[in-house]
C-alpha cells in the first residue's frame, strides 16, 4: 500500500518547455488534488478532481492543465513553463471531497530557468 | 473564497513547554478544520482534525479547539519534544473541494 505516488521528485525546465507531473493513489479515493507550495504562502490549490471524470479549477489554475486518467491517476501538465512556476508541487487524495483528511504525495521540486 | 490566517509564523519553545498555534477563517460555512505537520523536505501529514459540531478534540499530547462564533481554531501541543519540530499548517473547508491552508508555523523545540 504505497498511498500517493508522485513522479518525478525533481525537475529542471527551461522557460517555454512543457512537462507532465504524474500522480497515482492506491487507496480507492474518489477525490484528487494538485497543490503548489511556495515559501510563506502555504499550499495553494491548482486543480482538483472531485470524482473520476470531473476536473475543476482551484485558486491558481493559470498556466496548468490536468487530466483524471482513471480513478487512480491524476496528472498535471505545464504547457509552457515560466519561472513563476518554480515551486514544490504536491498531489493529494481524499476519500470523498474536502471534508476528509488529505493524503499527500512526496512532492515534486520544479525549477524553471 | 475562504481565507485562512495563521499565527505566529515562527514559534520557539523549550522542550517540555506547551505550544499554541492559532488560525482564523473568513467563511462561516466552513465546517471541517484539519491540521497538518510537515517535517523538513517531507510531505504534509494529517495530525488531527475537528468538525464544526465539536468544540474540542484531543489525541494524546495534541488538542484542537474551535470557536465557530469567533471563527477561530487553535492547535495545542503539550509536553513538547524535539521531534515536534516541524512546520504546522491549519486548513478550513466547506466541502467545495477548495480547502484553504494557512501560511504555516515553523515550530522549533529546543532540547
């Protein structure tokens, strides 16, 4: 039982490059989330998927897209990376919505130069 | 949307002392308030949570209190130990899938 698995752990991109962050959970959770963590700003929601087949924007969605591939997997795509997207990205899942505790992945440290 | 303020941003205590972290929220419809602990370089982990129908909850050395009228909630850690050193985040949610987090409190427990 791995919980929430994120790949990659580290990535350096040049401005304008694209990449996809992968996330998978094995807890049969319905809801999945992508957050970014910046110093002094806590965790900010980028996109979420309340259940398989649905996705919605969070607080800071600009510059990102997501795909809920199936119940287990939720990916985050940066189409044209910008230095402002340098951050630590966390995927999380919950049993069903935001009235349950989240299980977080180990994070992806992304640097855009 | 919901706005969560967290204080203090840093807190240093002596081992064995108590630590208190306070949060306020803006959306009166919020009804779920979790706390997460994040050790350096690690993922946030849920340590305790409270729902709006409860005023206080305890789990060993950790307790959380909620005042819905004043829209604030607090984390209390008693008999602190060096392994309690971490960043602690409060959060608030009203089941709109937009859980909002505070900016975090860096707790240092000095031996």
